[in-house]
C-alpha cells in the first residue's frame, strides 16, 4: 500500500497540469509503484497467492493503460516509458 507522501510525490512527478489526478500517466505511475512494492513483498512471502493474483491484475491493468496511451498519445507514452524505465513487450 502506498503511503500518502509516496502517492503525492509520484503524482507530482508525472502530472500534466496542476489538478491532474486521473490521466493515464498518473494511473500508470501509481500502478508501477504499487507493483514494485507488491513484488518486494512477494519476494519475502513466496506462498502468498492472494497477493500474487492482485499483482497480476495490476500488471494487466497497467499494460492496458500503456496500450491506450501508446495508441492515442505516442509522444507522451515515450516520455513516460523513459521516465519509469518501462518497456513494451512484443
């Protein structure tokens, strides 16, 4: 679970305008942070299958958001992918 300070910092890093909280960039970056935290949890607790299922759901949600962003706004996608060190799988 992301703390409020981590969440606001993440939003501040990728927001498009001052009141931006729902753009694809913000959603992808928040999902990425949650995925990173959950992945580190699963390294310690390998048999936690309920969290693993949630992780897979978050990864697929992020992939769908990335596909949308790449299709509609390729320049914004490229900037975000570079900022978050994400690569699209073929």
